[in-house]
């Protein structure tokens, strides 16, 4: 489904990686590892199409993503370092608006359900700026429950989460993989998922 | 693709353009100096004295070619910027960056000589004539381009962002020029205007054209020199640059 | 497709309502700048009447330009802008929605305030409607053109000063025709030509500025 060949990245003056190749089928989880600054975030943003690669190609269902941007973006869900939440809006408003921007209609009940699915109760009506870091993260992750994207690209999704939330997220990811979705993620924590786990490690110098 | 036995696309890579540019620079400088001498001789000695403006009008032989060059360079810069943005070629972006300072210099020269002309003509160091005002705005466009490029650290983002500025500016230049003309004719009579220049004797026109070519050759020489520096700076991590540095060139 | 534009437009209006300070600062800047001129030039009524259209227009330009910082900045900093680049909707449409909301919040108050400031300068009452119409046509064009500058300077050091350097030369035609319309109205020549040209600039800006700003956003978020 997702195939990457000969990918190279240059950031400023540094060459981050070159000749990267991998292929992901339905139900696969790709775990991108590497030390800080090795280009993990750059790789994820390249997979989203935000950054043009210095060399190489990324193909989704056999077609290069550069040409077929709209169809690819419809099946893509990206969660970056920043939570993509507006501070002045409540959790429910944030969820409904990001769904509308992605082209889906989400009712208030569905948004409430998603928040509860991530373990958030009794703070749905507070503007997000009054929530703690962990709670903000849960709101950002609640978007996952409302999305029907096939490909999830998550950049350090477990930051600021407590043990309960981590387990919840792992359950959600497992369900997604069982439905035939693909997950690409970076994290500094160990991920306990029983699925086809592939690893790509960046930042290694080849002799 | 070969044309007259030369593979043109070979020179679109910075590595092969660098030595070519180095070889061409001295020739263009020689041409520039030669044409400038001819042009100045024609302008200062051969062209007749104007019956209205006396000798002071001779500054026109620098002012008009400088103004023409400033506009021409902006267009060429915008074209290179567009090529770099659309086709993602590094050398086009470098050429656009190399052209900007020379273009700004000619704009400044045009403004300064315009002021020097204005003083004996109308007793004021600056007049809000349509052409001088347009030149001033062109200077702002050049400075905007250079400032944006200087302010962004990532070289690739800097050249792409400033390329967009150049293109947007180029599209707006006709609109700005037209609106400034409009503004000028509505507010003042046609008395103060550089377009009331003396009707051209043939020698005057020849002198101006020669000076224009002299400036053009100078521009090419200086831009080639500057682009060599930019190439070295942006490609400094590649192997061929390391070899050049080792060879001491 | 238009539903997305409306959604973003309403979202930005909602955010502005919850962050009223941004709205009001632009308006007060406008008023203060206009009030500085009599202090600098002297209070003779005749002088003030002559410079009034130009002063109001320049102050409106500067106030609009100052407000450009609010357009993309907060979305850039909290990651929502990135998400906008990842929606399947055309980015120029999203930009248009944001700029429209931005104009309603920062430009429209200027248009409404302008007649009062005109009166402060003892402008002929016949000229006041022309002032309002010229600003009504000009301020959206300013917001659209300014959006391109704001998109290019996202996250850059000294961004706000740099934006003014980039964008003020492009504002000059709008200024010339806008202030010119009011002066033509005062002198009895009829402002029709100026206002038509302003309208033409607005249409051009509507067609091309969102595209340019979308390209600039992609460049800035690489």
C-alpha cells in the first residue's frame, strides 16, 4: 500500500538520510527509531507530502503521492509534535471543526463520545488552554477516533500521557491495524502491539 | 540536446557552470570598459549642447541607461526566480540572488543621477516625477527581495520565498507604474517631467545605447563573479568544491 | 467545498470574539495615527482639510499591515496551519476564508471609523461616503495582498518589519486610487474612475492573492 524507494533528505546543509526503502501492507505498523536530530520528524513529514524529498519516491497504492495529492490526503491522518488545537476553543469545538476541515460532519454527541473514548470526562466545555498537557494530548488523540483515514502518521503520540492513556491509545491503534489500517510512528517508549511491526532506524552511518 | 556542438544542459549544474563563469568574467569586463569609454566620449564630447538645458543634461547619459538596466535586471531576475521555483533548479535561484544587488545598485544610480539632474534644472534635489517615483518603488522591491532572502536561514526556503516575492513584484510593476503615472498627471502640470527631455539628436541616442550596452556587459561580468561566490557558498558540502579549495582556486 | 470556507470563516470569527483585544488594538492604532498628524503639521483647518484623504488612507494602510501578524501566526504556532495543508480541500480556498474573516475583524472597523476621523479633519460631508466606499473596496485588497507577505514571513526573525518592507510597495496603487478617489470627489471631478480602478485591483487580488499566499504557505512550512 505504502512504498518508499530511494528516499533522501537534506535539512539545511546536513544530509539526514539517503537510499531509504520500505514497503508497508495493510495492518502493518512501522516504528521509526533513531537519536535526536536523525530526521525522524522529517521522514514523517515527507510521508505526509509537506516536505519534498531530495531524492526518491513515495507511492501510495502504486501511484506517486506528488501527483495524486487529494486522494492521498483523504486517507491520511497526521499528528505532529504540536497538538493542532486552538486554545480558545473547547475540546468539542476543536474536534468538530477539524473534522469539518477534513470534509466530514461530526455531531456534538459523536465528539463527546470520542473524548470519552480517550478517557476525558467533565472538561469538554472548557477552552483547551485550561487543560493540562496530558489532557490536551488526549483531545488531540480523540481526533483519531473520529477519522476514517487508512494511514496514521503519528509523531511521538505517547508524550505527556499517563499509563492509562497509553494503554487506551495502544488499544485504539491495535483496533485500527486489525481493520487493515497502517500506522507509522516515532516514540521513545516501547510499543506493545501484536501486529506486523517493522522497524526503520535512522542516523546510522553506512560504511 | 546539442546545439552548435555545445551541450547546453551541461552548464545548468553549478559544478560545470562555475569554471565557465570564471573564464567568461574577464572578457565581459574588457567589453564593459571599452564600451563605457566609447559611450562617455560620445556623450561628453561629441553630442551637441542642448539649447534648453546646457551642459547639465549630459548626466542623462548615465541616468537613462541606469534606469533601463534597473528595470531590465528586475525582469531577468524574476524570470530566473520563476524558473528556480517551477523547475527546482538550484542554479536559477542562485542567478536570481546574484542579480539583485546589481539591480539595486543601478536603481540607486538612476535615483542619484536623477537628483543631480534635477538640481540645475528645477532647483530642487528631488522631484516627485512619475519616473523617479517609480524608480524609488523599484528600489523598495529590490530591497524587499534581498531582505527576505537574508532573513531566512534555510537556503532552500530563502530562495523559494524570495522567488515568490520577485514574481509577485514583477506582476505588480506595470500596475504600480500605471498608478504612479496617473497620480503624477493629476497632481501636477506636465511642466516638471523627465519625459520633456530634449528631442534626441542621433548622436545622443547612439551615446545612450552604447552606455546601455556598457552597463549590460558590466552587469554580466559582476553577476558571473557574484554567482561564483554564491555557488561556492551553497555547494560547500559537495566534493567538487572541496577539490577546488584544496587546489587553491 | 464552500462549506469548508464557511467553516474556517466562522471559526476565525469565533476565535476573534474570544480574543477581542486583537480587534480593538488595530482600531485604536488607526485612531491614534490619524490624530498624530495635526500634532505634527499644525491645526490650521485648511491644511488639515487638504491632507485629510491621504492621512486617513495611509493610517488605514498601516493599521491593516500591523494586523497582518494575527493572520497566520497563531495557527502556525499551534499546528493547525499544518493540518490545513494536509486537508484535501484546495489551500487557496482556506486562505480566502481566513482572509475574509481577518478583514471583517480588522478592516471593517476601519471602514466604519473612517467617517468620524474625516469629520475630525473637517472633510466636506459630500466626500465622506466616497471615503467609506474607497476604503470598503481598498481594505479587502490590502488584506489579500498582505496575506501573501504574511505567509512568506511566517516564523522569520523580525517578521513584522519585514512584512511591511515586502508589502508596502504593493499597496501603493491601492493608496493612489483610494486617496485619489476622495480628492476627486472633493474637487468635483467625480470619483467614478478611481473607484472602478480600485474595484479592478480588488478583483485581481481576489483571483490571484489566495493562490500566491497558498504557495507561500507551502514554502514556509517545508
